[in-house]
């Protein structure tokens, strides 16, 4: 099967492309580095020729509501329209657990993306997923300097390779609407993860607790469990500690 992967060069896009190839499918990467711009639509029609299914992983991390909504709305509209013209039988969107309970500009953009997929003409599946294991590292990367302030946010992170396997299984099946939430094997606390990451990498960066209220209403909602799954569903098996042992070692080399 020829499967288009929007955002196929990203954090979860790369393992998805690998998993599709390993399963005998033909992945088509939709990314600006491959000459496809989802927001403008440039190069999209040509890339979608012969595509039977789409996995939408396209992403732009921003807390600005207008920017997030503009990106997800334009990209999703263009991708759905191109899919309809190409006769795509299945559009699979990866969304985020808690995007309907945590009020941030970014999550508002993801909610709008879900709305467009549900209203579109292409048969669809939406898979909400918890944060990935690199969530703490991404959070700290947004705060340069010798000190990082990180909130005590509970989350249930999952390995991107396990996410990729679930998505490949879904996209090659029948469209299923909104499916049960996908999450990692156990709960973690973002502050503790950040400190573990610094220690594992042999760093000396000071990690201090950040009051959730300091990052607004969304921060308080995260601290209250807004990022945690609320229903039974598929669960990964690879823990944050296992991921850390592999990736911290790679970072030191």
C-alpha cells in the first residue's frame, strides 16, 4: 500500500516511515524538505498520486493560539482536499490525549484539526496519544541557561516506536472514527523526568520546581492530570527509564 506520511521527517514520523517500510508498504514523505508544503499546498497534488492512505503527523509547536490554528487548519484542509481528489480511502490523524481538557493555544489548534477531519469527506480515524519520552527534554530546551524551571506535571509517556507500530496497524485497517487513547506503561512526573535526564547525561544543570500557575490555566490543568488517559486503551511497554538508558548514553557519545 502507498501511504503518505505528513510530517514524515519528525520525531514520530521517522519511526512511522520505517515501520511502514518494514511491513512492506510504500511510504511517501510529505515534508518541506521533500518539496511538499502542507500550508500552501505546493507539491501536494503530485506527491499524493496513487496514495491509498494518509497518516497525518504534521506539527508546529507553538503556544500562540492564532499561529497554531492557522497552521493546523491550513495544512489539514489542504491534506484532506488532496486526499479526496486522489481517492484516499483512509485518513489517520495522530492527536493528543488531553487536548480537550488542557486550554493552551497549541491544543486549541489540535482540536480544530480534529474537527476538520471529522467533518471531511475522507473516511477517518483519530488516535489520541500521550506525550513521548522526550517530553522533558523538549520542555527544558525551551529554557536556555544553567537553570531550568519545570512543573510537577503527571504524564504517561510512550516510546515513539510503539506509537509507530500502532499507527501502521490502524492505517492498514478500516477507518474507525475516534479510537481508544494510546499511552505509555506507567505514570511519570515531568519534574522528576527532567532531573533524571540531566543526571543521566552527566550534566550539571539545576532543575527547579515551577508552580503550574506560572504557565497559566493550561499549566494548572496539566498539573491536575489533564495529560493523563481517562479510559482503557492500548498501552506501550517501554518505560521512560529504559528509553533514558538508551538515549542518555547516545547523547554522551
